[in-house]
C-alpha cells in the first residue's frame, strides 16, 4: 500500500464525512465520548469500528495479539483505566475472531523468542496442554476466558462497577458477529 493510495482514501473519507455532516470534524475536535471500550485482536481483518459500522468517537479501542486481558500489560491496563475512570464508558466488548493467528500459534505451541511470553498467556487462556484440537472453538474459549480475566482485573474491580462486559467473535469467513451473552 502506497502513501498515494492512503492519501486518496483519506480524501474520499473527508468528502463522504463532510457530505453527511459538514460539522463532523468540529464535533470531533471537542473531545471523545465513547460509549464502549473494546479489546480486540491486532489482526488487520478485524477492525471493530468497521465491522460494526460505528462512526468515529463511539468506541475506545485497545488491540493486541489474540485480544488478551493481561494484568502485566501496562498498555492494556492504562487503556482500561482511562476508559473507565475518565471516559466513563458504559460497556466493555471483548472481540475475538475466527482464524486467529495468535490463538492458532498458541495452540500449536509456537516458541519463537519474540512471541513466546505473550503466546504462553494465550495458551493458558485456552486451557494449556491439550488445547491443540480445539480448532475454531478456541476463539470462543479465548473470549470467554478474557471476560473472566477482565472481571478479576484490579482496574475493573476498582472502576468498573455497573460497566457490563460483552463478548463476541467475528467470523471472518462470513462477516457475522457471534455474541457470547
């Protein structure tokens, strides 16, 4: 993808947004007031605002490999804190997806040095040893485990009273979202 293509796409975006609402960007400048914090996978096929057709400003999004809730992840913890304490989001969505490379790598026991510590946490969320045969069910299990981890996260426990946790799996093969609750 070239810079020129990105520039053209941005110009198209600007034109469309200005046609829909001539004051859209003035409104964005005033600040963000997202209703939802989203934890999603880094996978390029799974853009939360795109697959839910949500406009800018509605979702505060944190992404990592295999959508992990990890207390040791300072970036996730800071995002969660900011979403709950300062943005006062009403809901949290944990969004996984089928054909997840992170889930598959963890289940298959990938040991690459740069990935091993992260994938160990993913593998643990799938049930550890013996998770190789889970297939696509692993994505659902992973989301459910992350929902449980989030409920126990110290930041959620301190600031998440009344904030619902919703789980979902995006099916890349169909475009449909399967809701967990």
